[in-house]
C-alpha cells in the first residue's frame, strides 16, 4: 500500500500475541506442581530438567528475540517523541498479537503506535495492524492533499507514501488480499472528498477511521464470500489500542481490553501511573451497562453470560467478529460455505460487538515521560503502577528501593532479603537496554518482592506450547518515550 518500511539497526529486536479468544482461560496463580492436561497420561511436567538445561544466555535469547528500539531525530518531525522500545512474547502458536509503529509523512504528520490482540485466529489482527494507520492518515489529511492523491491515481502516476513504517525484520509481512484493500482505502478518501467538509477534530477522525475500516472488512468479506482470506479476517477479531502523537498532543483510541498508561514524574521525583483507557469488558460497569442498554430487556439474561457476550466473547468492542455483528440472514449464507461456523446462542438483535473506540486527548507536559501500550497479557500479570515504576527504573538506571535502615522488628533474615532483592533489581536493569524487555522479564519472573526469580522465569519460558497458554497470554508491549531525557 502507500507506505515505505524502514528497519533501524543497531538498537534492538521484537515479537507478537493473542488471548482474548472465545475460549475461557484462567491462569493459575502458582507455577509449582504443573501437570499436563488429562488425556496426556497425567505425567508431571519436569520443570527441573528444563531449568538445568536453560542458562542465562538462552533466557536472554528468548526474551530479546523480537525486541526493537527506534530513536527519532530531534525537531518538529518527532512531534515530541524521543523514540520507543517494543517487544512481544508469544504464548499461542502462532501468536495472535500484533504491533505497529509508523510516521505519517503528509499533512500535519504525527507518529502512530498500536498493539493489537487477536482472537479466533491471527487474520484480523494481522490485517488491522497493517491497514488501520492508513485509514487514520487519510482521516487526518487536508482535503487538498486528498484531491492531489486522487489526481495522481487517476493519471496513473506514482503516489507519494503516506507512512514510513518502523518494523522489526521478523514482524509478519502484510498479507496480500489483492487490489480490494487499496480500492477500499481509495473509496474512503473519495467519500471524504464528496462530503466536502473540512478537517474533523482528531478524536472524531480516529472514531471515523476505526469504524470505516471495520465496515470495509465486513463489506470485503461479503463481496468476496467465495474467497477464504477476507472471510477469515472478518470471522476472526481483534482489539486495538492506538496512540497518535502530533505536535505535542497525545490521542489514544482504544477498542477492547488492551491498555495505555502514562508515566508521570512528580516534582519530588516520585512516579505515578495515569490510565488513558478503559477496558471494554464485563469488568467495567459502564461498559456492561452500555451493552445491556442496546438490547431489549427480554435479553437481559442472555446478552452477557459468564462475563462474555452471548456467553462466548470476552471483549465487548473489536474489529471483525462478524459472527456477532451480521444479520442472521447474512450469517446463514456463510454457514452454507462454512458449516463449521455456528450461530451464537440467543442471537436475536445484532450487532452485539461495537467497533467504536473510546478516544482520550492529552496535551503532553514536561512531567509526562513515557506511555506504555500493552495487550492484556501484561496487565493480567502486573499492576499499572508497578509497570510505570519498572520502566522508570530501567530508563533512569536508578533503583526504587525500600530503605535499608532496619526498622522496628527487622530481623537479620529480613535485612538479608532486602539486600538480595536490591541486587536482583540492579542485575535486571543492567541486563536489559530495552524497557519492554525489562517489563517482560519482571512480568514472568516476579518473585513477589520486586525482583526477578531466575528459576521462575526459566520455568515460565520452558513451558511447552500446549501448557503455556494456561499460565500466561501472548504479551506485546510498546514503551513510547516523551520529552527530553532529563531523568
């Protein structure tokens, strides 16, 4: 499509993820006593052998295989972003997580970042991670620029790139669905030209871009119903948490249960975590009330069952998921070609899933130091304040520690524990130059006292694919660095 890719070397590496799938998953709180699921002989999982075999270099090889960092040159083109660190670790095989980062080259410009959590397959997250930023760019461009692009296409001249991508070399490539994806994007900017309206507010434009892409995914699946690729995209689904930074203003658009958190440093040097998103699931009372209010009272007991839409889907908002959006008549046409796709129970008044994001706008201040975008796999393991504290640790190289002055009742054993804890923190900070990798290491190896327990980390990384997802989700993290590095 209308973009170019760049891979900036000499900095780091990265990876992917899913978990918000239709099936339930409740990771146990403890790792000890792991067993294979029933039906596999009930054999105890031999973690000790795995621990003996995996050394520190192998642990780092796994954790750093997909880490990636990029720095932006100082100046207006950076829009207030110094750079970013990103990483991903899969649990599913293949991972259903995706992530994207790009610079918008036309119009007012801006830098874009996103994490995408797929479910019921990888197809939707894969497509959205490559297409959404183009829709956002078209929405932000002045009408004059769109008219120039249309003339260029009409005259069969090369079009200027809309985006410059920042990708790890091993990130999945864009899928080839033929010309329909480019045609859909062109139809979008043609519609904007016909409306003859000026530029929308950025927040309204982001909502329009999200909803239009979801609409196009649905239309493409219906038009090309005999083609498996567009249908697979529409039948699967994904959440999206996207950050756009333009001229010192941050816009976050969220769809689903990934999260964005702002790391803010106080005047006294302390750190606080400010949530920029709300989860769109049953744990959010406002979101639950919204869903219940969009359907008749007669469906009150069936719309959300066991904290899932129709008893099946955890996130209440997302791309794709046409099994929860299309009419019964349209779905019956799908069933003729795909008898394995079953109609959800109590499917009476669709749509049940929304593709309208919640948008938060925030003017970046000197105290705003970084943003953490991450799929729910991270937030299931760590509190947002812990995440911010760990990123601050890693970026500053300073340790947030409890005082080593013995207090009342402090025993020699307790003091020794604090010393070991401090040493563990120092080692983990020195180990990782990438803040996202630092978070992964602590999320998987946390010893309960703020340090990394190497044995636990090894066990978590040694789990075979059929067991890994019982203990953790795919995790994808992007840490966006803001302002000048005066820490």
